[in-house]
C-alpha cells in the first residue's frame, strides 16, 4: 500500500462507530503499558538513582516535571492538528478529540508549573520568576482554560468547534514559545534543553546534558506519559462522541413529540 | 523504604504527591464521567427503540 493510500485509510476513523470500535479494542493495551512504564520509571528514578552533585535529591523531580511539560506542549500541538482537520474536512471526531484532550493538557501544564515552582524554590531561591519560559507556560495554561471555557459557553457544537479551533491556532504561538523561549531570548532562570537535544545525544556540542543514570528512567517516564495521554484522549473522545449522540437523540425525541 | 532525601525531602515528596494526586484525579474523573455518559446513552437508546 502506498503512503497516500495509507493516509487515506486513516479517514475511516472519522466515522464515530469505527472510532469507538477501534479505540475499545486498543485501550486495554494503552492503559496497561502506560501504567507499567510509569510505575517502573518512577520507582527506578525515585528509589534507584543517586543524588545529583549540584541539586541533591531534587533531581528526582525531573521524572515528573520534564514528561509533564513535554506533554503539555505536545497536547496543544495535537489539538492544533485535529482542529485543522475539523476546519478543513469537518470531521466531528477530530473536533471532539481536541475537546477531549484539553483537560488532559490542563493537568499536564499544572503538573509542570507546580513541580517547576517546587523545584525552583530551593534551586533558584524563588517559587516563580517572570522568565520567558515560565511566563509562556503560564499563558499556555490560561489558553487551555479559555479553550475549555469556550467549548462550555457555546450551545451549538459546530460553532463551538469552529471558534475553539481558531483559538487553538492562536494559542499555538505560546505552545511553541514554551518550548523555544530559552533559545529565542537567551535569558531568565530556566535552563535550556538538556534532555532532548540532538547535539547532546550525538556528542557534537559541549553544553552540559543530563547524565545517562537519570536519562534512562526519565525516558521510561516520558514513554509512560505519552501512552497515558493516548489512553486518556482515546477514552475521553469516546465519551465526547457518546455525549454528542445523547444530545442528538434528545433533540430527535423532542421533534418527534 | 524511602531513600534518604536529605534536606530536600519535603520538596521532593510534595512534588511527587501533587503530581500523583493530579494524575489519579484526571484518570478517575475521566472514567467516572465516561461510565455515566455510556450508561445514559444506552438507557436513552433502549427507551427510543421501545417507542419506535
């Protein structure tokens, strides 16, 4: 099968029934693997890694802070992709998937902000600073809240999907800024990337990178967070599809008397 | 059981507690709402099929 044919085959999941049937089949795999990776990664990181020579035991916060921050940004990018699909192809499942992902993004952003503040206090001497990365992350959090509020505020689901998709496009600026703010402004308290940096992995740059002792359990936690995100979005999208069907059935019942 | 976290014990434990509580709350809330909506839909479909 060619790549174009494979890509076209994806559109069959725009059918709610097909989506529900497939997601119910794959969900146990995602729940189970995400829980296994998270438990293994967190236990490995918390119990079996040494303290850092500079940061002491606070280095253990990395196993929650980095995966949560990564998912906070990538969740918005996933919402951007599904919102674009809605705007271009008008597939309801894609709009509902974006809606279903938003609360997951809120929690990921909240974990990243909370663990960042808790970690920052002993390391920087402050819970919060108006640093480019921290500030863009806070704005991303506010965009998430605004996105959910807009869905709730508009009665007509198609209008709500249109407006929230536009909001998602605008908010993408802050999702990207959250990732690259340190590189753009080169100032503030937050360090630059020390985990997912191509030059650090290949050894072509000389900047400090996270040691392998911390990197492997961190990688396991990142995989766990990604799988948990997929499980939650699949499950929650199914819920949104059913909630939409309930509305449609109630409307039909009212019309038929 | 818990490793020696030194003077940062409160910092590390509070970061883990906050994150785990938030993650569990997210999963629980999603599953509870999912089950409620599914039951509601099945009830409605049964009612509508009975009434044609």
